[in-house]
C-alpha cells in the first residue's frame, strides 16, 4: 500500500477549516535546511500559481511539540475545502530525498529532488505552476505524479520510513490578510488570503404592518462560490413562510403574534460559512449579531443526518475520533489512506428543534498527538414536510423513511416553473413485480399548494415506486415526478470502471443484484426511452414478456395509440402522457428529433435521475464504455443468474431485457437474456449509445458499447454528477 509523503500545493502547507483566525505570528526557525538546496530568486506570482487557480489560503495553524515548544507541523485552510497536514521538522538522521525549488538553466523556477529538476513523462522540467504529488510504492521507489498524470519513478528511497522534507522555507508568519514565507535565500513570498466569504444584510430596520405581508430582505454574499447555498432556520412554519431567492429573503408572517429569531446561513460548500441573525417580532425585522465570531463550521448538516465524506491530505497516517460525547451521534464509518485520507462518517438524525455542534479530532496514527479537527453543525428539526428539492430539484426523488414530503413544481433540475398548477395527482404505484400493490399503499396522499407538491407515505413505509403529476385546471399533465422508495440502502462506488461513483442498482430498482446470486426482479428497475424523464414499468418477472403491475394508470398506452407521424410523438405529448411510448423501428420516438434532451456535458431538465445524479456521459476511455467488456477487470456473465458484471469490486448489471422500439405493446423483449444501459451520448437523430450486454458472446455487438434506436425502452444506471476524487 502506498504511503503518502506529500501533496505539494506548496510543499509545506495543508488545508482544513477551523474555528477562527489565529492572529499571532507563527515564527519557526527550521535548522539543517541548507543541504543540497540551490539558491533561488523570489517569484511571488509563480509560487502563488503552485496553489492552483482561484484557490487561496483561508487560515493557518501551527502544531508545536508539547515538550520543546518547537513547531513541528502546519495546518492551512484553503477555500477549496481540502484539509492538509505536513510535518516540517527535518530529522537529524534524514537520508532520503530532499524536495526543493530551483532555478533551471532556462531561468525558470522548477521542482527538484536532491537538487535535480523533476521531469514529467515528456521529459520537461516540472515548473512551480504544476502540482507534484509524491508517493512511495511497495518496493520503496519514490514516485511523482504531475497534475494527475501517470507516476514517474524518481529513484529508490534511501531509508525506510523516510519523510519528504521541503528544504526551502525557513520562516512562516501568519498575518490577517496573508501568509509570509521566508525562503532559504531570505527572499519573501506573500500568499494572500481569500476575500472574506461573508453574508451581508443591510443594517436597516424593516417595518411591516399586517400579517401575510411579504417582507423582502435583500442580501449579498461576498466571495461567493458556485455551490453557495443560502438558507433560513430557526422559525416555526406555522407562524412564518420563508423563501430564499438569489437576491432576497422573503418572509411572510402568518399570525398576529408571529415572532422568531431566524438564522440566515450562507454555506459555500467548500468549508466556509457565514451567518446573520434576524429578530422578527413586534412588527419589526432587526438584524442582530451579524456575524458570530466563534462560528466557523466545516460541515452544516440537515436535521435528518446522513453520510459525509471528508478529504484529508497528510504526509503521516492519521486516526479520526469524534470528541467525547459526540460519538453518540457522529460515527466514523471508514478511514482510507491513498493519495489522500478519506474519512467517511455518519450523522444521526436530530429530533430536537435546537441545533447541535460536534467535532472530529485527527491524531497522528497510534499517538495522542492532535493534528487537526473538523467541526460539524447539525440543524435542529423543523416541523412540517421535508423539502426533497431543497438542495437540488430533479425528476425523481429518493425516500427512505416514512413521513411527509414536498418538492418544488419546477422542470427537472432547473428553476423554471412547470406552469399554472391547479392540482396534483398520484398516477400509479408499483412494487416492481407481477402483483399490483394496494391503492395508496406506497403513497398515502398527494396535494398541491404554493408551488409545492406535498405527499405522505403510510405510517409504515413500503418499498416501491410511484409517479406523481402536476395538472392544470383542465386536468392536463404539466409535469410528473418519480418517487423512488428502495427496500435496501443505495450504495455507490466507481467500481474502477467510471470516473464518477455509480449507484449499486438500476434506476427504480428496489434492491441491488449481487454477484453469484440470481437477480431478483426487484433489481431490474424501469425502462426509459432515450432522452425521456419518465419511466415505463419494468419486467414483472425474471423471464417472460409481462410488465410489472401498476395501481393507477395502466401501461396500455405503450401501444402508442393517439401518436402522430407514424407513431412518433411530440415532446409535449410525452410530458402530458408519461406512459405514451413513441415508436420507430431503430429510430427516434420524438418528432422533430431532439439531440439535446440528454447530453454528455451536463445534466439536463429531462434527466430521470435523482438530485446529484445523472445518466452517465459516454467516456470512451473508461471501462464502463469499453469496446470490448471481456477485457475489463472482473468481467463475467451468468446465464443462470441473469446478470453481467465487471470492475473491482464487481458492479452487477441484471439482464433486464428491453422494450422493442417497433412493437412495445408485445411486452418485454429478451427478458433475462439481454440488456441495454443508456448513456447520455447520441449517435445521430435516430440512435444513441448504450452498454449492450447479453448472456452469450455470440452476436456482433455483444458485451460492448453500441448504438440502438432512441425509441427502445432500456435501463439506466445513474452516476454522480461530480467526478470522483
């Protein structure tokens, strides 16, 4: 297993998010730094670039030896949310490589090991504009990777357990707006802190004179990141309605005695949080305590809890331990250490209306030496339906607990309204088998009000799927949403076959198929025509042509009755009739053809996956989209179990069959024998790419990425919108 030595964004600095700035200067004189270090000239802009475009330091902390008081490590907070720690004290008996920055023959500043410039795979010197990542392999070789490239072997490490030491910094000072580094030749490098991430509300009292009057409170967020979310907490929805737009907070008092101290939170999603408190009472809105000085949290988590993955970069092994008392609601699930430490922890639901804070401490492995801490804040429980679209809207939502829920009536992952909604209706329910569920056994009730659809599950949650629609005054469907209630927890992994994590099951499947076991029909999921947001029922059994039974709207519309242009349908018809399947033999279902319904570049409003996930883009370099799956690690097929698998660990794909694009009414074709898993990549106006697999290697397009008519109803395996690190 590789041992992490250093990830040099600047060879010393590391990243984290902590409570508040330590304004005292950090003065550390490090001895023995003159070995094999070439004198170099100052280049402030060049060394800044080594950090990364648009990434700045937010905070630095020192780690002192408790016995000698000498600084032996540094932690630094960057604005990209990572955490890094490096020991920086050279060892007297150190005999391993020394990392430094030198000036090469062309006069450029470049990274060096033992005074010799590092070369990339093309033989070029690695400049300070690039970020080397150093590791030691199992054979004791020193490796360097530049900007994610394949590792280059630099040579043998001279002594076991050697620590890469940067040989150029002799002094570190932390000021209010920057870090000042002194290099071994006494030149100075200034690294600026980021512009303050700050939520601002004008400090003017706001007067309102009646209930149900919408109070508009303008706000701004400086140094706003692309992922910044602004939210309001600390109020009872019985007394207030609150909406947050891009520029304003809209507060509507619902009673004469409505009063609350609301907390407006701006979360950068990269470790920076800013808060303003609003006192709403006596017909006044007053700003109080604009920025609590002691509040700086790494993670702000909803009251229902969840799983968090934190990335910690360090050149020493670490242990992650919740603060005493916090282990009652914070649980460390896993700690991985490759080029970075990945700390996975879960946060239990908070049933109290009050928020709570916790801390995870990091120690040098096997010792009580504290390196860093992550701070967690969990919001208090707010009565009322849980907003599934709060962190992102989509065409499907996952529900894992009984209760009341709501979502915004917007188109897919956009903010565009679906139109003037008059009512909401439960179109159908299914448990993915040949037996139809009882009416309202999956979704107990559905209603619409104030741009939200609200629904409730029965008191005892039942696994299954449902489709809910928003309708206008004439009963015409404006848009519809898939509610997915899995029987078992959905897990994700890259499986070594894709650049983003992938769900362990098909979209709509209630369980995941397992390697070495027959795939149950509950693992098959739904069928989708390429580019459509709404599902068609999957098979009702692991063989045969029958559909899974539904309660509500029957799948009889699969015949395409009422369609136009030789059984093709328009986009409007597909929205108004979610189970109406346009038909064309090896062609497109829609007229006119539209190649933008799904695209590789980003998730679209017609993507059927839940928030944070999408139909996978075609990436020809990834094993998932190989031209020959038999060459992929972990590849297998099982006729007896009706599954195909590949990767490490193995990702299992059931042979779900598909809906023929020329005769869907005849039922499920090739059930238990074949499957097609869509990508978001179109081939032309008629066809698109999918992962084509079957239970025998005979046939010209078996077990590889190939094309199929967009009319074909096929499976979808959702992947994360963001690339895995």
